[in-house]
C-alpha cells in the first residue's frame, strides 16, 4: 500500500511538472489535491501516522540513550521544547 501511494504521488507530481495541459488542468489537479488533503479520513490517518512516528522516534531515542553525541541530544531537546504546544502542523489536536 505504501509503495502504491508513493507511486501515485510521484505520477501526480510528474504530471503536474511535466504536463503541457495548461493552467486550467493545473487548477483542477490543485483543487483535487486540496479536497483530498481536507478529507477528514485523510487528516486523521496523517495525524495517526505522525503520532506513531513520534512515538517510534521517542522509543529509538531512549534506546540509543547516552550513545548519541551531545549535539544530537541538544537538538532533540530543543525540538521537543518547540513542539510542546497542543496543536501540530496540521492544526489539529494531538489527542
């Protein structure tokens, strides 16, 4: 499924970048992409993937422990402090 989605996304991007269909076709594709991005099911799936990714990253970071260089630990701390809000980059809650 992941590879299929990547392939479809690549085809869409390639078509937009390489097509000579003009501005009208570009606008149709852009509106379609916006409809997909605003679909609640897609947003929920993206949010779930982001939460799972963060959880896996936290586990990996804990597992690596003190083996990480100090600069990496500092960067991780600063990123965690920046993301301490209640909303993520999608504007939805992290619940």
